[in-house]
C-alpha cells in the first residue's frame, strides 16, 4: 500500500579489492541505527528479507530531520554505496532467483540496472554481502554454473523520501524512544488516526506522510477528545488532504456509502457482522435496534430476511435509507428514526405477536456495546398479560446483545448484567461470544439468548430511562 517512486541514481562502476570493500562495509555498520518495531496500523516498515529472515538497515535518514514539523521531502535525500554483480543478460533471470536472499530489496529501487548491451548490474544488500566470501555455498555454485564472475563492483544510489516507508520517516522525525503512531483505521479514502499527546506537535506532518505512503488515501483525520454522546460519533480534525468525508466502502461484498464524520462505522467489526448474518435463514425477521448505516441490516435483507432497522441519529437514518437503495433491498427493509427504547416498545412490539405464531426465526440485534445491556429491561412485560397470545406462541425471539467488559471474567460479567436488566437469570440459558479486545483489560462481548415468555408476558413495565452514551469504540 506504499506509494512507490523510482529512486534517482548514477553509476560509478569500479572494481574494488577486498580491503576497500571491507572499509565500505565498516562505514555501513557505523551508519546503522537499530530500528524499533513499527506500530503504525498493521504495516511493516523496514526493509525485510523476502524469506522472512530478519530486517536490514541500508538507509538511515539524515539526523537533521529530527524534530521536523513541516514536511520537507528533499531533506530525506542521501547517497549510499551498494555492492553489485555484473551479469550476462541471458542468465540474469536464473541468477536473480538464486540470489534472492542477498539481492537488494528497497521500496522504489530497481535492483537490476542497465550496464551495456550484453550485461546488467544486479544490486546486492550490503548488510548481507560484504565480500565474495559472503555468498553461501548454493549461491556460489549458482554463480559458477551460470558463468558469472565472483567479482563485486560498487554502485552509488541516490535514495530519497520516496524510498522510505511511513514509519521510517516518522521514526526519523519524532523524538527518539517514543511511539511512531498509535495506529490508524482505513475507511474508504479516509485514514483515521488516534494520536497521542506527544505526537500532536507533529500531527500535520504525520497526516501528510500517511497520505503519501498509502495509495488511495486522500484525507487523514485525527480523533479529538470531544464525543457526541447521543449519536456515538466523535469530533475529528483534518490533518491532511481534501477534507471530503463522504466515503465508499465494501464490507463482506456489499457497498456502503456514508459521511464518516457524522455516523458511526467500525471497520474492525466486519467479521462479527458476517458471523451474525451467517446465523440467519431466508424468511427470518431481523429487528436491528441500533442499526447505524446498515452493516447488519443490509446483508440480512440480502440474505432474504425481512428487516426492521432503527437508529436515533438522523444522519445514520438517511444513509441507511440510501444504502437500502444502493443494495436494492428496499422491499425487504423498513427504516426507523427513533430512540432504541421507543423502537422496542413501538414497531418491534407491534410486530412480535404475529411473528411469534409463525415458524420463521426472529432475531433482535442490539449493537450499542456501551449501553445495550441497559436497554434489555425494555423487554420486561413488553407484550403485557395476554393469555391468548401466551398460549399460541410457537417461536421465541433470539436476542444478540453487545457489551463492553473490563472484568477479569468478562463472560460472567456480561451474563450477570444482562440478567439484572431482564429480571431473570440467564445462567445456563445463553451463549457468549468474544468479539474483540478493544483495549487492555477491555473486551467487546456478544450475548445471545431467547426472550422467554416470563419476560415478555408480565405486568412489569418500567418508565423509559434516559441514558448517556459512553465513548464509542
């Protein structure tokens, strides 16, 4: 996902004896600065052995870039010397395969260069080859078999900003010993960062580097500390790019469009969305209490389910309706813009009695992990005391409710909290799925259970509660 540029270079081809080359090798060792493991998203950012044999450091950015606030790409340019083999054109392909462990691997740099009509230069990694004796037995045999002289030449490379990966640039700029970044999420063309305090002075430079080094990213934003507690959205600051927040993404094969700055979307939940949708059968009914822009509702409708999808955020409601049309599922999906508790006691309550007399599955999805468990009390006495309906029930709704837990036993914690909200014990009558680790000692869990008749048919109906939403994850 890096932007690749062809590095400039000029050839100064000279035969060198062993002592001179060892002197050059010593220069490289003195130049070497150990690199820390990168923490930027999931991207590796050092020059790596193609066989996974470790990392090398050929190019260390000039020390003058340390503390840079405004990105100066030219300041990263540097000339280095690397060893090379002069190879006949007709055997080049075979030799490259045989020497892949010691050949030069650097972003934006061609390891095979023109020499004359009959020869090419194969550039080698100076951290692996310092003299003819550096070649292994297999490599030496390949050279002899192909008739390539075991003779090293020197070649000067002009390496630039374009040859560095994102975290190599950022490690060179940020204060030594500090994390490069806390990672980023990719949502369409937007890269979303969560910068730490010590990184904020460099935020615009970081944004520009992320945009430069990730193809297709045209906007980089940083989450601020201001949270909209009503709609689970967060304030964000544009660090680089055009500021366009209307994104197009695909999740599990389906397209979605939305304004990332005004709705909630978490790309880390795609596997969970797929898992729950996989539990559904065509003809089932799905009631999504906190639907967002539709990552559960849309694929459920595509699967042949009848869906009632609700979200309190008017922007989520707007984009949910848009995504219904985009995926051509309007005939299977009804959209609501209500408080979750009002949706449960309104449209959901109205639909349940007839559905519970049928044979198709009924699934209620509640993906608001900061608060969903506290909404479960809305099901107490939802259908009141209606003996006729009670006696004719043939199927009960299955609830899939999400919650965060910071306890040592998160499964037990979620079961106990859900039981308190429902007013009955779910111990032994539910299943727990660990969705993901959100932060150290904080897990996102999903509890699934059938809504019993004891809960649905009772005279316990509490007044609606007002809740304050926590920071979204």
